[in-house]
C-alpha cells in the first residue's frame, strides 16, 4: 500500500458529493452502487456502524486520514466515527460501542474487520476490484475487449481477477518477473505484454507506484483509464488525451471495502450499542 500524505487527501471531506456526481457521469452509477455492482452485493449501509481506529505504529498517524475515512463512510450511509483512543484502546472502544466494522491502517495494510460477523477486506484487493468494475461500467461491458493492467501487486492482481471473470482480453505487465510469472500461472489466459509501451489500448488500469508511467503513445481519444493510486501514473497531458479517466486516492476503495466486508444475509444487521 502506498503511504498517502496529508496533501493527497485534504480535499476529500469537502469534495465527496461533487466527486460522486462526476463518477456517476463517467460510469452511470454512484461509488456505492459501483462497489455493490463489483461484488454483486447490495448493502443497507444505513444499518451499519463503522469505527475508524487511528494506528500509531510504524511511521504513525497520517493527519486527516482517519477523519477522511470516516467522512467517506458517512457519505456511503454508515453511522461512522473516529475512536478517541488509538491502537488497542481504539479497538476496545469500537467493540464496546457495538461497531459492526472497524477500519484500521498501518504502514503496510489498510483493512476493514467485521466484529459482528466474520468479514475482512483489504484495501488493495477492494481497490483493484472496484476500479476494474469502473472500467467495465465506463465501457458499457468489457467482455471480449482488450484491457491492459500495469502492476501485479495486490491491486493489479485483483483487477486482473475481475477482468478475467468478466471475460475481457487481459494484457498485463510488471517489472518484477516473479510476480508476473505467479500472475500468469494463476490466470493462464492473461497475456504478458513486454512491449506494452509500443501501442495504445482502449482500457488501461495502472496499478503501479510509478509516477507518469503512461505516455501519449499508449492512449487515444477513445481510451478509458483507471488510476487507482498515488503517485498518479499519467501526466495532465496524457489524461487530457483520454476519453475518460477514473482517479481518486481513497474514496472508491474505502467504499468497496465497506461493501465487501459487510455481512451477507440480512444486510447491515446492527447489534445493540453497549453503554
């Protein structure tokens, strides 16, 4: 997981509604509806209580991170709050106050944990899945269409898994040969593309941590581009050359985590709050 900086997320709490409107114009669905589409799982978010626990280990708390996650969850309909305590103390507070799901992040992992049910969602997997779903929605279906996935880490693997499941013609590339070979063993229909820089694609998902990895040669005015992470993989010039571009550092992935981690069955069954 790339470590966000305060400047990357400072705008989130004041721009959620505007970004969701943009996302709906691009995909035809809200961020919540897109996440439900990605997991084929409707969720009654208003019945869920979510606690965000600040974590101080490693490099410590990123200013505004917990508050931004909380606002995203509230925007999605949850009753969410940031715990007063951190680490184990915050987890205790979440349990005592009857949280259904706890969101926590350290230097290596950002996850959602189900307390009232067995559920877990990792940000990398959820982000890759929902951004791939975003490509599908923008394209009005991805079956039989070529898609390039750059990066075979957690985000890229999840994106590949989704696109393969939706019967896209998936091309992939990673500089790490071991990770790339592992991906190809798991998904034998995926085509390794060492020469991806030599031609353009209509569907691209960049799951690398490389700034401006994409150049003008890889896109056209029909390209649909998904940029789930930071640093952003395309320059303003490349973004401007595309038909449509999905990018946000935290919002869509967090909502996808909520949907993936929410309980099955009676969606959002809430336990009584303890005093």
